[in-house]
C-alpha cells in the first residue's frame, strides 16, 4: 500500500488555474509563485519517510488485526472488553490524527451507535502521556539548561491530549529568551502556571499522516 501510495503521488503535482465568468478576462488573476525547486535527494528522503510512516501505521495495527478473531469468538466472555482495549491502544499508537478522529467520533451518537461512542469517550479525558524525562528534554531544548532555576514542574501531568500534555508548575522568574512581563516586574512572588508541552514528534506525525492521506486520495482518484 505504501509503495502504491507513493507511485500515485505525482499525479497531483501539476498546478492549474480556473477562470470564472464568461469569456476571457482582460486582467486574468496571476498564478501564484511556484514552490522553490528542491534537490532530488530531498524528494528521495521525503518519500522514504512517507513509506516508513505507511509501514509503521500498518505494523501498529497488526496486533489489533491478529487478536480481533479471538476477541470475536470470546465476545460474550470478555472478548468485547479486550477488543476495545486493543482498539484504544492501536489508536493511541497510530498518532494524533487517529486520536483526534476517535475523539470526534465519540461525540457523534447521531451517526454512530451509542456503545461505540461510549467506548471511544476515554480518549476525550486522557491520552497516554509521554514521560517526564522527555518533558525536561523538550524544555531544555527550548529554554536552555537553566530553565529549572526559573520553573518548577510537577512530574505528573494534569492531562494529556492528542498533541500535547499539561503540567502544573511554579514560575519564579522569566525563562531564557522570554521578556519579563508587567506582572513579573510588579511582583517578585512565584506564580502558579500551567505548562503545555508538545508530545515528542507529534508535529512530524501529523505532517506525514496528512501526506499519506493525500497520496491515498491520489491513488484512489487514479484508479477509480
């Protein structure tokens, strides 16, 4: 599937313009500037990343596909519970877009069975968080190694979503690269703050997943 998606990706690469109205306009709208030409090795590396992402998505769905027949046979004896556990675990492993889709689906009892919405609803309250060690690494990359002198964080997050998680913290002063606010100048007392930290690799996963879906649309249109 990944290879087929990549091969069909070039179908949509050409740009075109649509003119509205009768006849030809005397002052046609100018075409937007073409994207800068990228070297061949950039395209090769980009296609390789998309292919790897396709393979990763498929492999992470394999445990669910493998256990589904067993759960179905034991449906009345706990199989349904284990089936939904596998589905939720697979959705969280797939990445932000899969989680966001499940969160949306859980709010649509008008188009989905109530039982499906109820089983997907836990993803609205909490998604699997990343470790506090990764949070500290991200803050170090953003604010430098001395950020802990100005900010103290609780290791346990308040909540975790599809893209980020939130920690309760106490701010003692401006962080590196941050200008002091009027509140900092007026008061030197520590302030309770909420710190939202992006999950590691979340933005890359979103970009690659959108690219995969775009290629799949191109593949469907090519053979439909």
